[in-house]
C-alpha cells in the first residue's frame, strides 16, 4: 500500500467533524482485529520508508545495516501484534509485563513515526529523567506512545511542528508526557476524545488512536488524560506503575 494511502486512513481529532460511535457494539474479537489493523499502519509505513532509503546510492555499510535493523524491528513489532490475536479473543488484550527500558521503548515509538515522509520536517524529541528500567509491557506501551506521537504529528505544521515526549520515572511510578505545538483541542470535546470511533479531523479517520492508548494504559493499571491547563498546543499525560507487582 502506498505511503499516501496509509496516511489518508489515519485519523486526527484536531480539525473537521466529530463522528458518532456506531450503534451496534463490536464483539470482543472484532475489537481486537480493529485495534490491530489500526496499529499495523505505523510499522508498515516504517518498512516502506526504510526500504526506500535502502535504494539510495552510495550508502555506507553502517547506514545500510541501520535501515535493515529498522525494517526488522518493524516486522517484529507487527509479528507481536498479530500473535496477540492468536492468544485469545478476550475484549482486552493480554498485558505481558517484564523488566524493560522505557527510553528504548519510547525511542522506538518515535522512530516508527518519524520515518513517515510527511513528518520528516517535524522536530520530535525525547527527554528522560530518573531510572530507565521498569516493569511494563514494552510492545503495548510502545503502541500507546506511537499513537500519541502520531496524533501530535498530524496536528502540527509539517515545516515548523514540534513534538516533545518527556518521561519521568521513579522506583514506583512512570509518567509519560506527549506535547505538541499545534492548535490544541477544543474544550467542548475534551470529554469525548478517548471514546472509540470518535474522529474530529480527517473524513476517513478511524478515531481509534487515543482509545487504543487509553485501553493499553488502563491495562497497566494507570491513567491517561488531556491536561486542560496547557495554554499552548496539546499535552497528554500518562501515569502507570513502574515496579514489579
């Protein structure tokens, strides 16, 4: 699928109309299928973009190895998501928490988003404070952060956009902030932005990104919310436990 086609079906909640949820509830298995299909678009785009980079002439061996590793990482990411469908058809995906590095997890989420052609002019940065090793599901949390970063990139200017991901951790808790310098989110829809199938933006938007992020965070025993005190742009905050149960 061309990269342009991938970007056209990705929703944004910033500008446009807000679609109402469907009347008929989805079955548990269909919900999992819809979530996986939504999140597969990011690694698929990363594979396409890095494959294009590999065709460039005069690449050094280290550059070629780097692009190859990014493609392998994206494929592994997709494989994990598809495997989660085979584990079961429960309404909420299983969370497999292990000791992981939050810096590596966030950096992967940023790389898989930054590689898209339309986002290459956007400054996406990450700052970390505190310990890096904690107890969480790295694959699921990467999906949550990637959805927030994607949403932020769609909200800002392609030429002067700024997205900042900040992680702060202690031995007991982790906070992840995703801020962008876009136009912000109207106060009138603050209470509905995490609802599934609510799309405020592109006509073909699925309206699933924030709903998926919310579910993943809550499966970790945490919370996610839009900070209404942010005066410039939009700021989403995640807070989850960061230690072994």
